[in-house]
C-alpha cells in the first residue's frame, strides 16, 4: 500500500524554524516528483513547494523562507521552514506526482481521506492527517 508519513510539525513562535519530513513507502519514491501542500482548517489547500526532476519550485509567497529537498536513499522528502509566520499555520502534507498507482486503486485504498489539489496542469493527491504546524506566540 502507498504510504506517506509526514512528521516534524509542532508549535513554534513567530520567526521560528521547523523541518518537516515525509517518509514514503509502497512506491519507487526516487522516480516521482514530490510536492508539499498545506491546508488550514476551513481553508482551501495551498501548494507550498515541489521538487520536479530534482529542481525545486516554490510558491511566490513563500520563496526565500522555505527549502524543499529529498533523500531518495531514505525515501524521504523534507521541507525546511524558517521565519515562520502565523499564516503558515496549517496541516502540511506531501504528495507524489503522478499518482504511484492508478487513481481508482488509490481511491479504493484511501477512501474519503483522499484529497486533490490542482497545480497548473497537474493533479496532486494527498491523504491522512499530515503534520500540524502552529505558529503562535
């Protein structure tokens, strides 16, 4: 089964830093582009960053504060976040592109927990609780 386990979130003061990790299993992680997506309660999901063919891309609003990276030997995606702001508060999820298994099978595995975000011409699918980042004094 395709699994993505995000961790590293927590409560941090404004201006602080965190590094998130996402460990993947059940698919050939190193051959997939990956993205970070965040979603605050009651808000639409928001694209944070992607790493496509080894090249990083960032939301313009976040560029300069966040750094995406990956370790394919560890099947792990990272997001280093600095100068955190209260508006960064959200659940952070990672998502592969394309879906590692047929979408119908992914929907069968994840059920109603499966969520979608369109980023340009790409559909990213993610699921689970993600890792919660709360920026507050």
